[in-house]
């Protein structure tokens, strides 16, 4: 193809922009891998942090992150998928209710994550937890439910990831051709059978991709859980839903700002970042694989 | 099947005006007319497929064995089991050939494996597909040719054992050879089923149907046995249409 002068200019500009992004990413990842990799060892991955947080391992943080992510997925994803199914398959396009829910979902997606943290503290910890405490144990006792815990942190993040799940699921459901729904209905399927046997199986790739992206975003969020359950330092693993927990992202924040000796904590810091990135990248990678697989089978 | 004073509305626009039509059992009835005349809309009213379109309303009576399919307490799902439909664009499910045909049986709750397999075989034979596909039942239906896909859709409809089969321009996306095979199939199927076919091709209507209904601008202009309608139409509009003066 022949390039005119304007084409060269545009190609040059966009190429430079691309290079800048790639270079930034390379430097960022390079730094992390270079400083973090030497720290990674079996002991680092399986041990507990030492009291001054300069040494030891990060197993409680890995465990806490995974545990919290699982709880968050269990709590949020079914609700999100059900909402999307309702919006695309059941609600009338003129329904006020459906329009309201859509507006709410879009606004929810734009709320800064720290606000979700405050909401979690106000609603889950103080209101739900506090009310449970007064109902079960009476007024003025030490809080059992009404304090930050892994349960409330997971629920807060579930609310945070809800819009992503809903929007991507809706998108996936809408991609199922109308012809398939009609074929199913014309064979005497009820609407429920059509959704369950035709629409959902054909949208499952898109839904899974969305769910994994939402989960990977939730797994890396730190701001919302500062108030509702993440612990600065906790050498034991959470065994109860009402326990607090350590979190990789929050651990990074703590190491960088709260450690008594920031310089001594640096290798641990980079190691932790590397582990966190590996976790979220592998989730994203999984999403990409699933997406390309379902694309291949659909043609 | 009979229809009495059937009106169909899309929002405020009336797509079908007061259609009275008797469809005879074990015959092929063709609906012809220019694009947008309402023939497909009317066809979709017969098995309540229009229910899925929110702004669509149907008035009047459509009687199946004397019962109004739009009557109170009538389940549209039950209606569609008895009045099956084949669409313009073949729309097999992205599943195996076997599972496509078995779909209607499974959703109707048929569990017995042998019974399902037997019905699938019978339906594929009914759609003249068995000999071609009996060794490929586990392959994806999406790998079939257009004509085979459309016959698979017919087989899928046969599996539910409907009384009436509605076909909405079933050959409009097919080549002449595939079309001829479907037309041949229609002649065999009418031994057992009542068939209503919408077609944009007058030649096709003349070739396959026993009765023909001519629609124009949402109204039923003329209805009668195919030979009479094509050789001695009683309405001027029909004559103009079949002689190609408009449409």
C-alpha cells in the first residue's frame, strides 16, 4: 500500500503512542520482576510475615485474597447473572423497572471504589452486622458481627463487581441469535426452557469471560476493603467468616506506608506485588482463553 | 384450522385485516403476495409466535380442532407443540444432529433413551435425511449444507409430532436443487400433516400447494384451490399479481 505524507504522519504518531505504552509496561513489569523475583521462594509463599513486616512470608495474604475472591464470586456472580437474565429475557423493553435497574447499574459502575468501602462499612458492618448483634446478643455487648471481617469485605466487593457482571452477561445474552430462541419456542419450549437450554448454553463463553474479568478486578481492589475487613498484620489464617484477613493488595499498601522500616521491607514489597500481578494476570489470561475457545466453536 | 375475523396490529398499525380462512387437513396451503403484504405476520399468528413481539396484538379467533388458540387459559406452549414452525433462515442449534432433533422431545420430558433414538430416526427419515446422515448423528449440525440444515429443521419439527406445520419461506435461502428436494418432501409430508407455506415464488405455490391464498396490503384478496386461482382468478388484483403486473 502506498502511504501519502498524511498517512506517514498518522502512522508515525500512532506508532509512537504504541511504543510509549509498551515501554511503560515493559519498565513497570521489568522493575517488578527484577526486584521481586529474587524474593520468591517456597518459604516466602508459605510462611507468615514477621512482626516488623520486613521479612517472613506472605501466605496469610495469599490465602486471604483467594478466600475473599471465592466468597465474593459466590455472593455476587449469581445475583449478577440472574439480574442480566431478567433484564434481557423477561423484562419488557418498555418496563420502567428494567430501565431503572439499567440506570442504577450504569451509575454503580461509575462509583469510585473507595465509596464502596464506605458503603460496606456503613451498610454491612454497622447496619447489618450491628443489627445482628443487638438481635442476637442484646445492646451494648462487644461486637461479634458488627466489626470488619472477611464476610463483609467479600460482600462489599461483590457489590463492586456486580455492574461488570451484569453488563457483560447482558451483552453475551443479546448475542444469542433471535432465530435460536424462536426455534426453541416453536418446538414447544417454555420461556424458561428456552433460557435454560438454548440461551444460557450459547452465551456461557461470554458470561464466563465477563465473570472472570470482574473477579480479577475485584481480587485486586484495595480501597474498598480497607474499612471492612483487611488486616494490617495477622499471622494466622481466617477460619471463620467473622475473622479479619490479610490481602495481597492491602499488604502492598501496608508494606509501603505503614512498615516501621520501609527500606528493609522493599524486597518483600516487590515480591508481594509480583504474586498479586501473577494472580490477576492468570485470571485475565484464563478469560482470554475461554473467549477464543468459544469463538472458535461458534462459527 | 380456521380463522375468523383475524386482525393483527403492530402498535397502532394494522398489519392484517379481518381474515377468514379455512385450512384443510392433510393439504398444502400456500400464502402468496407481494413483500410486506402480511402473509408472514398472519402465519406467525397461527401458532402464537407473534406473542414474542411485545407490540403485536391479535384479535379474532383462530380455531384448531374447534378450539380458539387465543382463548382464555390456552397455553401458547401447548399451541406451538401442535402447530410447529420452520423458518426462513435455517436455524439449527449449535449442537449435534441427533440433539437438534431430540430437543423438542427432551423439553417435552421424554426420558427413555430408546424412545428418543427411535423418534429421532423416524423424524430424520420423515425429512429424507436418514440415509445421508445416519452415520454422522454426533457431528455438529452447523457443518451441514444449507439445504440439509433446513431439512434438519423440518425433522426437528416432525419429532414433536405436530398436527400442523407452518413454513415461512423455507426455501428462499436455498439453491434450486435443495429447493426441489424440500418441495418433494412437502408432497410426502402432506400425507400425514397439514402444511401451510408462505412463499414469495408463485411457481413454488403452483408446484406444491393444493390451496392458495393471495394476500395484499394485509387483506385476504382471494382464496381457493391452487389450479383455479392460477388459471381463472376471480379477483382483478389476483390476476394482476399472478400475471406479473405488480409485486
